[in-house]
C-alpha cells in the first residue's frame, strides 16, 4: 500500500524545494531570525503558516493541546513549551508572542468533562486552562466560545510571569497578542485591551491589539 506522506515528501524534494533552494540556503548560512513566537493549539485545523501568510523562517512555532502556557515556577515540571518561550525571547529576540486558540477546541470542551481516566498526562495538562472554565455543567456553544477566549487571555497573563517576557514587554521591545481563530468563518478575532474583549482582526487597531 503506497504511503501518502512518503509520496508528499518526495514531491517536496523534487518540486517545491528547488523553487526555494536559495531561500533555505540563506536561512542556513545566516541562521533563523523569526520575529514572532506563535503558541498555538495542536488541532489539525489550525495552520499557522496558512493563517498568517508567513514563509519559512518567519514563525517560531510551539504547538500543544489547548495552546496553554505552563507556569514559570516549574510547578508543572519540565516542559518544552516553557523552554521554547525562553529560547524565543532570550536567543532569538522575537518582537511579538501570539497565543492562538480557536473555535470548537477539544481541549476547552474537555475542561467540562469527558476525559478518560487513562489520560493521566492530559488530565494534568488541562489544569492549565481550568481558570478559564465557567461554572456550568453542560456548556453550550456560547459558553465554549467564551471559555476559548478566556483561556487565551489566561495564557497571556501567565506569560507575564516569565521575567524575560515581563521585562521586555515593559521596555516596549516585546508585544503579546491573543488570537481566537473561528474555523468556520476563516476569521481571527484579536484581544483588544482598550475594548475589553475580542474583535475581528479587520476591525482592530494595530496599536491596541496587544493585551499589555
């Protein structure tokens, strides 16, 4: 049986790569210099490069269940997301950090139950979004949407507990952005501090989209 992914790898090497060979060579010779750390949910429907129109070398990507940020105090133990945040800020000197949640998020739905007792790592991980959950037993679409957005803001607040992040935000050299991608509409809503909530990107003021 043919391996579809293997066939795609072969097409990349023979068809797509030659058109960008010089660009990849430059990224090797000069190294990577992404301006954005993108913390997104692992959901397969969220495609950061498609969403932002970015190319190779532009986004430093971190994906996990729910787009959650672990606490800086290491109370959740060792974690790749925390290491990636430090690397992006301290080594790559990114200028912005985006936390991107989305509609119909399974991680957010799981905050209200339905997780197997065998998923011990998942159950612990979901606690990083617990504060965003609302006091309802059976969440409807609007409650889930509000929880998804509340979870994004919660992660932004947690990012500010990272000393290297807070220092640069307060110095004006790093900006934090909260996004909520509505899959069915193909639209991103951004958190606007001045308006106290999420607004469609088309209506957002560039100067006011960051939470801090």
